[in-house]
DNA sequence: CGTAGGCTAGACAGATCTGTCTGTTAATGT
DNA sequence: ACATTAACAGACAGATCTGTCTAGCCTACG
C-alpha cells in the first residue's frame, strides 16, 4: 500500500477552494484528535463531513494521506498561533510556552496530536512519522534560534531541556490535573532557562 | 460491552501457574508495545501465543481485560526495576531517572507504554485509563516521598517538575535522538532538584 | 452550447475485527 | 475410578474496515 507522497512533498497544492475537501479535513481534525486515528474509520469521516465516498478518495488517495494532511494542518495551526513579531527572544520563549499551556488546559484537550499519532504509527519510516519529525524539528530549531538570539550561554543543552519540558506539559495536561500542570509553566521555564527573568506575575 | 473489572480490583488472582495465560501475556506485551493496541488483533495474539481462541477468552473475557492486564504487568515490571533498599533519597531519585533513561534508549524502545495506551483510549473513565492513572499516581507519590525524605524545600512543586521531566524523557527517547536524550538525564535532574548534589560523573 | 470535472448515492469486494460455540483431548486431584 | 477443569482445533456470526466502481447530477467555463 504505497502512500502517495503528494501531501508530503507539497507538490501541486490540491484544489484550495473545495468545500468538500475542507469539510473532510475539518471532520478529520475533530475525530482523529478526539478519538484516535485507528479508532475512526473512513465511513465515520465521510458521514461527519457529509461527503460521498468517491469524493473523499478523489481528494485523499488513501487514509494515510488524510492522516498526513491532518497532522500538517495541526502543524500550520500551531505555527500560526505561535508566530510573533517584534518580541524579545526571552519573552518569545515564555509566550511560546504559555500558549502551549493554554492549549494543554483548554477544554477538550487530549494531549499532543503528534505524540498521540506517533503512538499509533511505530514505524519511523512511515510518512506520518516524517510529518511528526518535521514538526518537532521546526519547534526545536525555533527554540534554538531564540536562545542564540538571547545570547544564552548554553543554547544547545537548554534547547533540549525546553523540548523535554514541552513534551512533559502536553502529556501532563492530558493525563494529570490540567490546572496544576498549567500553573507550573512559568516556573518551569524560568528554572530551565537558568534563573533569568523571574518576574513574579501577581495577577495569576 | 461492559469490561470485567476483575483484573482491576485484583479479586481472586486468576490461575497463576497457567502456561497458556503466561504465553498470552508475553505475546500481548511484545505486540501491543511494539505495534500499538488497536493495530494488533486477538487473532495475532493467539497465533503468537500458540493458544486456542477459547483458551484466550477463558482467561480474558474481553480484549480490554487483556489490555488492562498488559499495562498492569508493565506497571509491576517498572516497580520491580526501580525498587531500591537502603539508598539515600537523592540517590534514589537519580537512580530512578537513570533507569528511565536506560530504558528510554534501549533497543526497541517505543515510548512509554502508558502514554501510548492513553493515546488510544481517550475516555478518562475507561478501565485502561484507570490503570494508567494508578501507575502515574504511584510514580508521583514515590517521588514526593523521596523529596520529603530528602527534606527538599519545595517538595510539591519539584515533584510536579520531575514528572514533567519523566514524560519529556520517554517521549523524546522515542521521537528524538535517544542518545542525545539520555545524555541529558543527569543534568536535567540536578537542574530541577535545584543544584543539589551536582557531582560530576567523570566516567561517562 | 457543450463539456469537463466536482460532487452525490450507494452497491460491492475482500479482509479483518471481536466474540461465541461445538466438540475433543489430556491432566489433575479426590 | 470419576469429576473437574485447562487446553486444544476451528467453524461461525455479525460488524466494520479500506478501497473500488457504476451511474448520474449540477455548475462553471470556454
């Protein structure tokens, strides 16, 4: 079952103004995230999206293609939500983690879409894994650039620790008490950054 | 599909010396962990275990019961692997995370069995989720006790941060470079513990 | 005007899933 | 010697899965 790589290479952007395609992606985002990927069949998705089966397979040659598209959409959502302009690097990092904290505690949060997907796709060579790897690479590189820009003395090591922190947050937000997890974000980030910028936030 | 709670309440311990049951559990441990739970059917397991279908359903009334038993076995394995006697609390904590680091980098590591299972069982009320919660409660309580025994000034907060660290490690060990992740363990733990006991380890 | 293509409805194939059931064999303990 | 029970083999039911295919509607554009 060779998976079409079109969605990965981002070749010819598939019809952008297709309502049916849009509905399918919306349904996939909601169902895959809420219930897991293997647990949601194509029939569920086309029913939720009110789309004919042939239409679905016209836009997504296989289920794996849809899964890749789903994760790529999550990826671009997060990139948009964390894009900041004209912000000092330290503040940018803190903001990054506050956004993660907010999302990780919002109603309906069910862990990180990428971590969850990885649990269902063990094969590192699988296209789904490559989308996941690309997202993590983006996040890690962003952190490193910010730390370097902030002239952090140990950017490389600290990048890795911030990634650890991120993964801990998204897991804990689902499996432990979300409120408690979220309350930890600021303190944990400042501790990892090495006691820089510990401005207590009275209004929280 | 009501799941039998026998495996949860640990009522009458099911036949302990049953080779067939043992083989089923071994197969479940290998297959569920390596490939995911929804991805492995009962037929695969009974084939791998060389057991008749009726025998399987005799020991495990439903697949969910087997999943619970699988996770409970993982739980007791980890408890055994981290049980230490006559060790100072700080050293115990460090040893705890070194074991996690070793496991998270060993060949065939595929993330945390509990985190992965949670990704496939979204419903917090599901028996599988309860086994997961029990394991996390155990780990968290153990950490807190050790920190209190070590007279750590901020045991509660530090417990939560160590849990974040643990989750970051098991996720990173699967999704990122295992060697790099493992090399971070000692430094991260000492940083979270607050610069206590930073004895450099020359032979590593 | 005509045609290409997005879309719909739904049957269909073939595999796989969980779980049930029948019936037989072997071991064990009283 | 007999009853109980574990374990065997494997057919079977019914649901669900991915993916294919036919046939036709409707709209937009050349």
